[in-house]
C-alpha cells in the first residue's frame, strides 16, 4: 500500500476519506500502525504461522534488504549499491553505457535512448540523457612502460591468454609510473594495440589479467592479441567512474578502489574505499574518509591525449552456478548435450531443456561475423535468451560474480569446447568444466620445440617433426597439458597419445627438464627401459660390466648427489690404458629393416678433467655387437666422444659405419663434476641421427649411420698417466617403437 497516512473516516464520509484508501492501494504495500494509520516498518507480517498464504509469485525476494538466492549458490546481492538497468550491446544483455570519445579525453554515459538506473547507498537514481564526462586525466608520457620478459614467448596463439586462469606475465624494465602502482589494477596497451586489465603484483609480474577486456570508441571489442619476449607494454590512464545519487554528479578516480571491512589508515585525495561491513562507499577528502552516496559504474581508458576505450560493469542481480549440461561430439558438424533433460542458469535466467538435447551446429550457430576456420578451438555457449552460440573467443573466469565462465564481451555462458581439425571437421568435443583451469588454447605448430612451451593450458598436438616431444618421427596426435606450479617457472607437461591412450609426463624446475616417462601401466606405443642405478648392494642385472687394468672397477659411491641419488662410479685404475665399460644388455634395434625409431639418453659426469698428464677418452652411445667397443679403433657406432687432445676437449658427435666416420665438433666442453644429459635419436629408416646435450640439438648426421643391432654403452679409457680417473653414471634410458 502507498506511503500516505490513513486517518479515521469522518462523518459524513468525504471524498478524501475514499481517495486516501485508493491512493494507498495503488502504491507499494506497507505495514502501518494500527492506531494512527501511519507507516511503521517491521510491524506486521504477511500472513501468519497459523494462517499462511497459499502461495507467492515473485520475481525477486529480499531478506534483510538482500536479494535471496534460492539455490544457495548465487550469493548475496547488495541492492543498496547496484546497477539496475542500462543500455546494452546489440548482441546480448551485456551492459554498454560508457562510451569512449576516441577524439578527446571524454567518456560519455549513454542514457538518451535507454535510461541508466542505479542505486547508491539505497537511493535510486536515473540518468535519462547522455552525460559527457570531460577533462579526464591522461596517461603519463614517460617512465610508463615495461617489457615482457620470457624468451620462450614468440607470438604463439596461446600467449593471448597469458595472465589469465592463474598464470602471470613476467616483465622487467618497469618504469617508475608502473612501479608506483604495484598492488593496483591498471590498463596496459600491448605492442599489438590490445588493451588489457592487469594487476601489478610486483615489479616483475602481472597477474589476475582480463585480456582484451575493453570496447573502443565505436563500441567494438578490442580483442586479445599475442605477446612476444621484449614486447613493450604501455601504461594507460585508468579511470574508475562513479555516479552520485543525485543523478548528475560524476566523479572519476584513477586509483584502484579499496574493499575492506575496516577503515584504511590513510589515502590520497579522491581515493575510494568500499566499507564491506556497512556496504557503503567512502571517498578520501585529503584529510579523512567521508561516506558518499555513489555507485561504481565502470572503467574509462585514456592514452596521452584521448579516451580510447571503456568497459561498463554488469547489472546487479542474483547469479547462480546451476548447470547440468554435458557435451559430446555428435558428428563432424554438430555437438549435442548428452542428456535429453538438462537445465542451467545464464546471467540470472534459468532454462530447462526437456526431452530433447541442446544442439550446436557449426554451420548455423557461429557467432557473427565469424566464418568456419580449420585447425581452430571453438567454445560452446548458451546466451541469456537460451540460444546456442559457437565462438572462437575463449571465456573469462567470472565465477566470483557471475557464477560461471562467460564470453568476454557478451552475457553468454560457456558450457563446452570443440576442436575443428585441419579438414574443418569437428573431431573432439567435451564439457567445459569450471573446476578445470585448463582450456584448449592452441594447435601446436608441427615444428614446435616443447622445451619452449611454458604457458599453462591444454593444447592439441599433431605432427612428426616436434623437438623434445615424447615421440619423434611418428604421429604425435594427442593433447598436451601444461600445468604451472605456484605461479613460478616450474611446470609439468603431460601428453596424452590419441591412438594408444598412453600418458607421458615430465617436469621442469626452471632450469632443467626431467626425461619423458611413459606412466601408463602397459604402454601400447613404445618399449621403455630405464636404468637409474638405485640398487645399492649389486649392479642392476640388466647391466654388464667390463674392466681392464690394475684397480679398474665399478662401485656405488658412499656419498650421493641431492639431484642424482642413484649413482654408479666407474674407475679406470692406475694402469695406462685402464678402462671401464657399462653396457645395457637388453639390446635395442635401430636399423631400417625394422622401421622403428630409437632414442637413447644418458646422464653422467666426469669427476676430474685431464691435467695434461693423465688423459682419457669418454664415450656415451650406441655400439654394435660386432664393433670393437670404446677406443681409437672403435667402429660401427653412434656416440658422443670426449678427449682432451681432440677438438679442444669438446664433445664430438660421431657416426661410424664399419670404420667410415662422420664427426661433428659440438663446441660444448665438459665441466668437472657437473652432470650433463646426452640424447641420441635415430629416425625410422636409420637415415638421420640427432644429437642433443642438455636438450639442445648440437648435431644432425645423415651419413655413415650403422644399420646393425646395437646397444647402449658408457665407458672411460685412460690414454696416458697413472692416476685413476672416474666417471659417474646416473641414468641410462632407452625408448624404441614397438
């Protein structure tokens, strides 16, 4: 009922007596004092426990002034500070009422066509005509940049998402205008003219980013773009636009607002603080925090001259995380929901799909103005009106406020993901899981070096010429998952082989990669043997030893290495020509007759280098059963060799076929008592051999490659002097295609 006071009826009854009841019934129903008839809050109930109402049909229910969320997951809504309604984008209900000028330091609140309605500290205000906010503070022109600092970044498509989903953007050379904003959100312009919202976590790290967050002066989204090492990121001026409850006063702050339960100790004039305990905005006057009746509307981006972009904040309403939709591939053009009955909530609207699946058809449902592209990751959306959309735009994580993953520039909920292959056929589709922080973000180039892949995500793989991948010279169709650890340089790579289901794993500590390990219980694609010398009482039974000379021997050292706990020591003894060899007995095959690729890896260190008097030769490689073993006359082999008197003591890569050799000086020298990793890879027809030291390709041979059965051997041979020299072995690893 209306807010007018109801008075006792006079005698005779007057027109006013009748009109007061009509006026009251036309307005909101209010509780009243039974004696005076005046409005009096919290006095009466609607119905009672003994005499309840049969039902209530409401769009919204407020309890204690807070919008009630019936699912228990929508969270409380602060209706006393809210954007109620506004102009929206033509493509969805995405609010779009802040418009950058593009030609002046001005942002305009658009309200002529559609009112902007908001509440500020419980007071509802309406702006009904466009309102220009002029003379915005422009961006600094100096000391205003930083550089992307990651040598592995080279404009890969996956770099468009760096800084999102718990990842960070490493930076350096940060100017003072940026260092003074550590702990704040800023807008940065990339070398490719993208505007991103980013949190300056430290002088070397940006995080909590929303890439491609803003709309330009023509209302078009400025999409995410790629990043490369040493790209320049330029600071923009970022204005936080507040509207007063009077409907005319607009204030812009250029410092990230604070959200705290207690009053901050200090501030700078025009800083804003939201008192989360009282749900009120406060502004710092220069001397104290003063409560103001204002509402935060959105963001304005200003370069050194003009306002160039903006973002309007979302409508304040109840959002729910209710979603039972699961997706699966139906055909090369369609994805279906698995269930015939499903339901979900999109931007506050609940949809029920009964007795029929949801269908995404790439021929009909692509987001305008997209056209179908091969080798592309697509995302499956439901709009706020229940339509089906397919987009190549990866969603934002909006779980904190919208309760889901949403399209970057539309009010569409992402529920699935699909891959369109090189033939423009949908080949994979799955449910978008909110609990999974990894979203397929790229198809890897067929020549990618996997040691350079450090961005967290899920990647589609397909090729035969990758570097440092689990398999080589064979089809590597599958999925690569990269998981970052604690936001630093450490990470894990997991690769899932599509045709066999085998799972491969390796880790990176910021400096070194571990070897790929097939962790499937019964690998379908490869034979793997790993000898790590962890047995302490006896040598591994897969190993055969050979020693020549006085004191030549093999033993487990009493003191290990924290990074190489399982070690085996080979000593030459004191005899000139003293020698020790360790051979892996279960022979690997690498010749063309069997058409199988072969990989062999060794981790080892030389305890003491040659001093000019005590010389020796070291070899790690694959030696033929019919060859002559280690030494000057060794033949029929593929190996790394090192001798102080040859090529300045550098490691030499050698292929030898029955005595005819090809040698390559790697220019890489050993360091005393430092472990190095050596890898040899031969292709399927034994026409090419690649040599790697510490995962870096140092030589490729296509001549004098032996084609007879061979096995791994590591050995050391004294060439001069009488002092014992030692070789420490940590690992022998073999991998051969089944």
